[in-house]
C-alpha cells in the first residue's frame, strides 16, 4: 500500500525530532517490516549479556586487586591508578549503555553514548589482546572445571561492547539519519589509548633515563637523574627494585618487548633508587600493587627465592616474622664485685621465627656488635632439641650451608659480615610453623664518662618483620652494680630485667663501675691460648690536623644541619683544643683547615646551606681527607656518618692510600681513620674498610646527637677519641696481674683482635691457616671462620666438620648463685602474697 505525503512528512518529523521513538514505549529501535509498518525487534538477551559481562568484569577486578594472582603469575594488569580507573569504567559503561538502550534515548545523548562506547571498545580490545595467550587455557578450565573466567572477562566485555555499538548504530540511523558519529567513537577510543599508552610512554622515558643514570658517565648520569626527578619517577624506580615479573607495563614483555631498565641488574636499580632519594628501597612503603597486603600468597617472590643461601640480607620475606626474642647477658666483674673487672660480657640472643605463608622462607639478619665484639656460639632447635654448631673455615661452613639449603633441610649459619658484625641465616622456616635459633656474642666494655659501658648487639638489617606487640626480653646479671637508662628495665643492684623494642636495642647501654687502671690487668687461659686485658691511659700527642668527613645524605639532615634537633655547631666546635687545625668535607662542600674560632664562625652558615636531599657517596671525600692529613703531623680523619645500606661508591682509592700507610717525614705517626656512626644501621663503606685500618668508635645512639659530637670533639686527642682504652693482647703485660678469677672471654676477644690486626697489616687469609685453626678451637666467628648447624652427623662428616670439637670452648650464661636464687624465690613468694 502506498504511503501518503502527509503520513511520510509526519514520520520524518518524528524521526528527526529529539524525542525517542514513540512506539514500543521508547525501548524499541525503529525499523520497517515488509508491509511498511514501523515496528522494532526487541533483544532483551543483550541486556542480560551486558549484565553478565559487567559482573564478570567486576569480579575479575576485585579478585585481582585482592590476590594479585595475575600479577604474580603472568603480568600486572593494573600497574597504576589510571589502569584501575579504565577497568572500573568498563562495567559502569556497559550497565549505563544497556540501561539507555532499554529505556530509550534522545538524539542529544547519542554523541556521549558513542564516545563511551568507543572508550569501552578500546579498553576491552586492549585487554582482550593482552590476555590472548591465556584464553585457550581459560577455555579449557571453564569446560572441564567450571571456572577460569578471568582471562575471558575482557573478551566478554568486548563482545558486549561490539553488540552495543550495533544497537547504537541502529538508534543513530533512526534518530539522526545521515549524521555520522564516528568522530565521537574515535574520541572515546583515543582517550582510552591516551590513558593506557600514555602510561607506557612515560614508563619508556623513565626506563631510558634509568638506564642512562646507571651506565653513563657523570655528566649524562646527572642529566638523567634530573629527568627522573622532573618526572617524579621515584615510585616507578622503587617498583623496579622488586621482582622483575611484577611488571609496570602490562603484557608487553610476553609479546617480545624488552624493558631497558632490566638490561641492568636489579642491584643497580636499587642503587639508583638510593642515589635518587637518599634512602634504602626497603625503608620506603612498597608500591600498592607489590605490597604484602595481598591476602593469598600464590607464589614465592622471585627475589626471595634468588636470595636464599646468599651473602646479603636482601628483601623482606613475605609473611615471615620474629615472634619471640630474648637477650640474656652476663657481665664479668672483679673478684670482690666492686667493678667491671676485666671489662668483658657474654650475651645470648634467642630468636623464634614464624612463617604464616604457604612456602618455606629463609630468615636473614645482619647483627652489629660494639667495637671489638666477636660471635662465639650458635645453636639451632631441631625436633625440639637444641643442637650446637660446628665451627670451621669460612668457605667450608658456607658450602655446607648452601648444599643443605638446596636439599631443604635444617641448617643455620653465622659468618662475619664486616667489622664487628655477623650475618645470621636460618633455613627453612617451614610454612605455618616456627624455627628457633640462638647466637652468642663475646663483647668488650668501653670506658665512657668514668664508667664501663656495654652496648647491646642489634639488628642492622633483616628480612623479617616483627610480630605485633613483640619486644625483646632483656636479662642482665653480674656480681657488680649495673645501671641502665631505659625505663622499661627494672634495676635491682646487679640484676636487670625487662623488655625493650627491637628499635631500642641499638641505643641500649648497660653501665658498670670502672676499675682503676692499676688494678685492671687480667689474664686468662682457654684451650691452651693465654691472653690478657688492661685498661690503660692513652698517650696524647698535641700537634695535628683534623679532617671531618660529614655525611650529607638526606637521612642526616636532622642530625647535622644547624638547628636540626637543636644542634649548635659553634658550641660543638668550642670543645676542640686550641692547637688543632680542622677541615670539613661534606658532599661538594670543602672548608680548608682553620683554627677552632674560625671554624665556629664559618661552619654553621656553610652547613645551613648544604643540600641534604639525595645520597652522599662519601668515599671520595674520605680519600681527600686522608691525603690532607697525611701531609701534616699526627693527622686524624673523623668520619661522621649515618647508615649506608646500598653500596654506591668504590672505596678502592681510599683503601689503597690506607694500605700504603706511612708517617710523613718529620712526624710522629701516620694518619688514622676514625668512624663514628650517628644513625644505626648497615654501612657498606665501613664493611669494605674494615681491614684497611679504619677504627670504629662506640656509637651510643641513645645520647643526643649534640652531646655525642661534643664528647667526640672534646676528646679528639690523637690517636683515638678517648683518654683510655681497654686493650686485649695475647702477650702477658707487665704489672699487676689477675688470672684465677678472670673470664675466658678475654682470650676470645684477644684472639679476634689478633686476627684483625694481621689482616689490617696486609696478611692474606690463605697464609693464616694456623690462626684459623686456633679460631676454630676457640669457637670464634672471624673473617677466617664461621659456624653452621646441620641436621645430622652424616652431613657434618660430608663437609669435614665436627660440632663436638673443643667442647670446653663453648660459652654459656652462668647460673645464678645461691643468694640470687634465694632472692628470686623470695620475690616470687612476695608477689603471690600481694596477689
């Protein structure tokens, strides 16, 4: 039947108006049937499919955010907030478009819907292509096991988006005939591409800058560092400090794209982060997508696996914590209990680790002792029984540990890791289980302020966290009176009891009365080795040049900057003797040698302008300061620094200069390098300079920084920053000599000091077989020897080790005497009575 002109005009007015089609209650698409009447085809199944695709997208996003399964196993689909925003819009756009298609729309709303559809098509297509390698596996999982829709979710969203695009096209032909909406769809797709690919472009620029900053010489490196700061790329560099499979650009590497930054080693990237920010990557909060907040631990982190059995503490092990810790200390005293006697102590640190994860973990920690300390015991609980370690050559015990670790058995290892520090390793801490270990330390007391001070061993770095509310139970006993400045410890004459936090260990100090020099010469015998200790006055030499090398890294700003924590440099420098010429090296700042009064005028202003913003390599300034002091009489380099957890500088130059140590013509002695650490933690330069002649000074972290610096400058008389020293020697000294009541720990400290002295004088470890054998008999952890606990006698025999060798050399905490036991019983009965 022919259509009249009036009817045709009326229909054209309806189509070209802003109102949606009036037929079928605004939810149908206009069209024509064979008879010419305007009808439309309902497609309610599209609504259900859009709802299903939206639900799948929401579940997939939440599941990935909660578990990190795809990021761990394949690649990270949500490396940034931009990607999360784009993915979150997918189900929203699907539901909104389906609603509009169901309820109807106007011609004015079409451009927005086309733009949203273009955005949806681009995002869904990108992720569908990215998940393409996983789709066959996902399809198989769905068919056979009924689950596995995660890799299929982008494809479902893409199909729904394509279907909605056809529906929008039908509406467009009906509501805006002859009008193209391609540009709107292209605009939406371009926005999605800009958000997703823009991130990749930024990552590409950052990666190239990282590569240049790692490998290029100084000028280009400085420009690249400036580029990284301009792009605010600290978080990106931090992300690259972790496992390589946790990728920032999703899915590019599986398709053959190579990442520039990863052509360098991960340690280089960690060093770059330290240069860029002035702090260790482990001190910064992990990026959200790489944090330990993922509830399901599907896979071991690759850096954790690669670091097992290594020689560094490395990254934080997931779900590994220290649950219980105790520190038992025995402080030696004179026979009558009036003073600290030989000035030695023995401490046992007992640690119990817990692993709440689903895979085996290795516990690792660097433990720092006071200057001159030595590790002398290691035990491990195996099947509820405490087993003693076997002491042997360093290479032998490390080889034994590595082979047993490969077989996933129960070893523990204790090796020297620099001056007065050891590396403790325990493996495996079983999943959902515990591991208990104990390390013993022989420690010297230090003269300080008319008393003898004992610094506690502390964790410089570790790969485990603390259990909530965990503290270290501290117990100290002696015949002499002990004092302690922590309110958490109860002092009762010669006994201390209480608990301190892990962070307080570094600043915790126990004090005992100091003996008079004439009464402080003690001797001892252990396993046929005789040794002595003596508290002696240090001869003072007046004329000298002093060079201060000051750490200008960001962490030290609050310590050294004038005004930081009320630091008054003028008052500090006033403690110097009149005849000292003092120079300053701090970052790029150099102040030549000058008198005390001139330094008081110039140093505060210069330090107030110093840029404490990044990392300070310090090694170059140490070499310059050494050259300056080597030209004058009785020169001394005082190195004031924080911790340096990343090895960012070569110390070859300063090591070479120190190895060629010689007194300048007409002078009394060669220069000395004295190290005073102001912030607790590891220091890689100290570790490398340990046997070149560097001397560590007692840190006393619990004192205010200004008081520590005032004391250092006031006592800065060559060759040490103290007027007395407690010297341990293998030769019997002349004078008053006590032997019968003295401690065998004197021998341990004296022999450890002897090995250190020989290494500093240039002796090679291969030529010190006799010293190594004696250290094994004395059960000492030195640069030549170490301690390892294995699971059974067969493993010891395979590596030529004997845990039962020299049992008389095993140190122990003395049992309380009868009067002490009686006091404990009385205190317990009193407590029961009060309750």
